[in-house]
C-alpha cells in the first residue's frame, strides 16, 4: 500500500450534519498515466463482459471507474474523492504477485467535524466528516495497478492476464479487475494504520535526512482512527496505550491482535463461521510472525471463512457474501448508505 503522506493538521470550516440529505460519494479516477500507457493505451480490443471499451485503455478506465462507483454508492460524502491512478510495474513471480497498491494521499487531524481530537484521519474520510476539501485541491487517494499482467509473460502468475469484464465470468488464467480494485480502494478509504512497522532502528541524525521513527511508533506520536480500534488480547492492552516497543511486538502476535470496533464486533459472527478468526469475541487482524510493512495489521486474518474482501492474500474464491468491510468503515467514522453483495471468482495473490 502506498504510505507516502502529506501531513496536514488544519481546521476546516464546514460541518456535515445529520439533518441534511444523504449524499452518495462521488469517487473519480484521475488518469496519471503517460501517453500510450495504462489508461491511455490505444491498442484495439474485443468487447468483453459488458465493458463497452474498444481500446485497452478505455476498458481499463471503464472497469476501474465502475468499481469506484460501487464504493461511491455505499459511502456518504459531499466532497468529491479523487483517486490518482496509474498502471505500473509491480513485483510479480510465477506463483505470486502484487496486483495493486493504494493508500491515502494526505491525512488530517483536529479539523471541524473530526470525531476524535489529536487523531489522524485518511483524506477521504476527513473530507466527508468536515464537509470540505481539506487537501487543498490535491487528490485524496493514490492507487497503482500492476501492468505486468497484460504482458502475458509466464514469469508473472504463469501468464495470467487481467479480465476487464464486469459480468463475473472471467476465463481461465485471468484475474478479475473488480475485486482487486475494490480491495485497494478499501485501503485508500481507511482500512489502514499509519503505525511504523519498519524494523530499522533510528540512527544518528543526518543533516540531510530526518531521523527514522522507532518501530511501533505512531505517526508524530499521535494515533490514527484505525489504530484506536486495535487491541492485543494476550497483553490485555489497546494499541494507543502501548509503548512503541509493545506495539511493534504486538504486530506479530498473530492470534491475539483484534479489532474492537462495535459495528464489526456485532456483525462478525453473522458472516464469519470459523472460530479461529476470533479472539475473546473480537475479529482478528493479520499479524504474522514476520511483519510485512503494508500488509500486517491493515488486513483481516487469513483464518476467516468465508473469505473476506480485505484479507492479506487471496487464492480461490474471494468473497461469497456481504463481508465486514462496511462495518469497519462505520467503526472509523464513515456514514454508509447500503450493503453490497460482492462477487465470487478471483484467483491469484495480493
């Protein structure tokens, strides 16, 4: 996930109040590709799966915007959410690959409308709560999609290619673009923590570089809205109350790191059938023994069944029913408009 952040602790001037009508979010994909690359690829293609695009670039844009519109129909915001998106080469081998990455482009705190003071919020959520564009015209989310799949090389997922159809009918050895973009936009909208999970220790300050934060440190020593809902059941501590050292150790305490938000806690038993996905009645997060920056904590546990949208790696069926993604969005402050039945049929690894 992209974690390059512009920090802005500014006050906004407008407040989104409950008395006004619901506003489905407008989520707009902003094309950041060079000429003849990604969304701008003019290679003619055959029509596929109710996608009307006649060039490769048109099919890519229609499919990605289609997914953005799904999220827009589920979340409430008066502020347009811009997602700067580009098709780039990401790591990929025969058996696994990074299909995409996304994260907030900016984060904000102490703005009018914030549900908690002295706490970081991702840009899209902050804008929605404030009822104003806090990013000064900058995009709210950055997203990358792996262009390597369309090369058809056997070195990437055994030659699998993207499927741009929107009919849940992908052919063999293709990867459905819809669930991948749903997943990545979930990170950009707030399924992410900003805790430092790098294991490099701080070094003496270099006059040209800022000193590195300690492993487990909160960003500028302030919690983020996602972190406020994390607890280690073995330690008996919530993450905001831990030291940096304790927090970093907890990030690899796999079976004991949980989400305590009330919406997820209430709804999880209705959707997750495996007892191993819970600890002390709370839904577990992904906290493997080997910490992976960008993956650890900012996903559900892989032990959940049926499979969930925001799990760390995917093989076989991605999702069978409404999952807990929207409930987590409610826990961090989003007003949601309706549930969605997610599609089946996704293979590969993210």
